[in-house]
């Protein structure tokens, strides 16, 4: 049962198209798991549809609509002829190695696509029990990565310099505030210190989107800080 | 920009006729999808092209050039034709469906104009704004009731709430951009949005 969702403000920014690319990706993946947010999206799109049909009609300043329609049909016909001659290439498939991994067995389609464009995941050990693989998303302002926490492992306590979104894809983890399992969507603001721990019997896979690198709190943390190597792009 | 809902005439009749008309656009869209019917498509073009332009013009700023508006129309209607076979009137009304396509076109245009190179391997807008995720279609009647419930709900929002909703959707602004522009604290913008959505939510058929 999913208990943590993007808030209505974030869903509205996603529905209206102003939420940034990487965070939208995380929202989209959450919606795949969450019928409740899918229903909310339906309403939010409906609001957009109503605003469109209520907008004041404006005639083209350049040409008649019939002429514009003619142009459009020409473009459509040209495209359709092209496709008849050269059918589109089949979509790339995700590498087998990853798809045989149980943690990746039930990931949302958008995350599968993301994997397809990152065929080789480079896992880096950040600390004992915690691994990270960064992903290319076609934008650099935000860092998108997979994190894997080994069963029962505790991640060093850390703070965030920017907003961090975490979506649980497999297994579960907990911190001082709750237990999070598949589909849960967490937002941590800068200043919210936490120390995630994976459940004993299963490893945990998360997708995370971070505005700025994570900072470890405490002197010990700073000395052994596995996150310090994370640099803004 | 003006808050159009408030000035709209008295309305049970207006709404009833709008609802039927929206059904009509949905039927045309189904015909375009099934039969690739050009005449139906031309009617849809005649209806939506001026609305898309109107929507785009309300944005203000650099993107309201007439060329840009016509370009947006061409791009949106091109995708409407291509995607029409996937249109399902039980899931969304024609205007909602066209809205989502228009939103995706705008996101695409923004990405192209930004300095970030968009490579072929990148995820497409449709991958992220994937409206096929919703596997639970409403019955048609419920769908169209909700459509008119939301239309009514939008009209009854207090002006300060409908204003932020329009800024978000029509102008495509984030909450922080709206807060800067209106000189309001971010928290105020957020709470206006939340109140508006709560009200709209309460109008829906369960």
C-alpha cells in the first residue's frame, strides 16, 4: 500500500508542464504504481481541457485556417509516404543482464526506457551496503541515480543541500520518520537529516532525483563522507 | 489576462450545450482514429486551431508571436492526427486529450529552445507524460459528468484561486515563477492552488 505521494502542488506542476524534466520522471514513475495519483492526474488534465475549451478563440494573423489545414494535410501525407517506404526501426531493448535482476523486474515503463539509454550501469560503492549508479537523462541540472541498499544496511546519516526525491522501486527502507516500500515517493528538503536503513530480509532499490549533492552531517560523516565525491554538473 | 469564467453568461443551458458539443468533438476524434476521416479532422481543426491560438496568446511574452501560435497549432494537430487511433472517449474528453497533446508540444518546444542538447537517446516527452498509464476508464457518462462538474467548479472559484490556476496552466508557470510575478509568498501560491483543487475535487462524481 503506497502511503507517500507527490503533493497536489507537484502534481499540478507536472500536469501543466512546468515541473522540471527529472522530477517529472520520478512523478511519472510513481503514477505508474499509484491508482490514487493516476485518478488525480485525470482531474488535473481535465482542468487543462476545460481551460482550453474556455479560451477565447483567435484567428490566425497570417493565413486562413483552410490554407493552414491544407499545409498540415500535405505534411501528414508526406510523412505517411515516408513511413510506407521506410518503416520505423524497432525500439531498443534493455540489456538482459539488468532485466534478469529481480530488483528490476517490476519497474515502470519510463524507468525501463531510462535503462535502455543507459545500457551499462556503473555501480559505485558509496559506503558499506550502499551503491549508486548515475543515469543520463538528457538534462544536467538534476542528478538522477539508482541507489541500492543491501539488506539491513544503514546508510550514513546525511543532509541535503537541495531537494531530494526518492522513489522506492523494490524492497523497502526506513528512517526516523517512517517505513517506505514500493511506489512510495519521498521528498526531502535541505536541512532534513535522515539515516535510511534497508529492511533485513531484502535489498532495496530506489530511483532518486537530487537538486544538489547530498552532504553528510557530523565530523565523522564528513571524514568518511561517501557522498562528497558527488559534484554538481 | 482576464478571468473568463466569471464573465460567462447564466448557465445551465450554456453548459448543457457545451457538454453535448464536447461529446460531438469526441465522436469526430473517434472517427479520425478509426477511419482516418479527413472531413472530421477538418472540423476538429476548425474548432481547436483558434482555441489553441487563444490559449497560446494568453501566455504573453516572447512566445505569443503569430508565427509561433500557428506553428504550435500545426504541431498539435499533426500529433492529433497521428495519435487519434489511441483516443478513448471513456478516458478523456476531446478537449482534455488535445490539452495533453498541446502541453507535451510546449514541453518539447521549451526543451528544444534550451541550451541542453536533446539527443536521440533522450527520453521523449511521451515517455514521461504518459497518459496511457491510467488503466481504469470511467464510464462515458461519468467522464462527461466530471468534465462539466469541473467546468462549473472552475467558474465558482474565488478570483485569486482561478488566477493562479490559469497562470499555471495557460502560461505554463511553476509555483515559484507565479510567486515572483505576483509578489506573493510561495506558501500563499501553494495554498491557493491546494484550496482550488480541493474545491474541484469535491465536485467530482464518485
